[in-house]
């Protein structure tokens, strides 16, 4: 997954999403880990997309990559030369 990839929503194929950014989000957990009482931190891969076709055209949305991959499929093209 990289910036510029185009995906479609599996249960509504008319909805298309363009990847604008991929990033890692930090999540701090309130409960302390067993190591010197430091809070534990999770790194969560995320993706930001803009809907380019469908009912919500023009809207920006953020997803956790795992959830995004469950709902969207990449649109493959024969020749990606630009």
C-alpha cells in the first residue's frame, strides 16, 4: 500500500478510495507494563484516504490498515506508467 493507490469498497464497488498518506499512530495504554512502571505504547499502522467516487465523494477518512484491508480491495491496472 502506497500513496496514489486506488481501492474499491468490497460491498459497494462504486465507492473508490485514493490513498493519500500512510503513517504509524502511537497508542498509549493507561495500565502500566511490568517493566519499571513505564506506560506501554503500541504502534498502529494507519492509512488516510479520500473518497473519489460514490456516495461520500470528496470526504477524507482515516482507517487502521488492518480494518481498511478487510473492507477495501486494490484496483490493479495492467500498466502503471504515468
